[in-house]
């Protein structure tokens, strides 16, 4: 199996549900599940996964330890006339394991596509939000929200739109509340890449 060099994910954790039908494209069916991964802090991340039917050999994954290799993708979903960015791991390889091990690794090589948002928390921690556009081989692109901390956050403030950046980190989930109307609020989950290492690629290099 050939994996994308500019967008590679390895997630190992516990499947939270069996595969369920997601959608169909040109006669090919796709199914979804969620993988629970523990951070070193003990906090949980539940990562959505979509896989083609041809890749699935074991459907009732719930409670199983599973390894997923693939890429992190984005999709614009329209609800009530509004656009909402959905993020998920698209599986290229699925393996069942007979032991529990938590792995959450992502490698991206993309381009900064909008101005970054720098802020300092009440605890004086520096944070910068980025969005990387990562190209696929056949013309589409994925828009990946990323967050970096401390020294990396301070560095990222100076990056210009269009800067090519390689990052390593993990996929994390974050709960938030969205105001739908004056009387209605909705609990949602956002996904982003927490950057641990970051490298700016010289445009004049052969990399």
C-alpha cells in the first residue's frame, strides 16, 4: 500500500463502535467508526475514521484494539445553507491488534492558507492557530486546522500566507458549544492537529 508522503496518519487505539454506513460515491460504499486514543495526560481523543468497503474485513470493531494508517482529510458539509468543515482520517490500511497500545501520529506537508491567530492564555501560554492546505495527488486539497504552542507559536506569527510548512504532531478533539439561535445551543466536537515539531521548507530547495 502506497501512502501519501505529504499527509500520513497512524492511529492505534480502541474502536468505539462497529462500522456504520457513511455514504456512497460512484457505486463504492464507505463506512465510519471512531477510535479512542489516550494522551499521556490521560485525556481521551475520539478520532473519526472513514474506510472504503473493500478495505473492511471485520465489521464489529467495538472494543477492539485497531491500527489505522491513512490521511487526514477535510470535507465541506452544508447544513441549513451554511458550510461546516468536517475532518476525518481516511483509512488506507486497517489492522486488528491483540494488545492495547495508543499511538496518535500525523505528518503534514502543506501551505499556510490564511492569516494565523496568535493569543496568550490566562496562564500566559502562547498559542497560534494555523490552517494548512495539503494537496492530494488528483487535484483536491484538504484544509487542516492546526495549533502550535510556546516557541513554535511565537515563530509562526511571522509566517506569510503561502509559506510551505512540514509539521509533526497528533490529532486532537475538542468539545465546544455552538449557538444555533437565541434559545438553542448545540454541543459539537472540533478536530485539529496539535503540532509538536514544525519546519519551514525553503521554496528554492529541491525537497
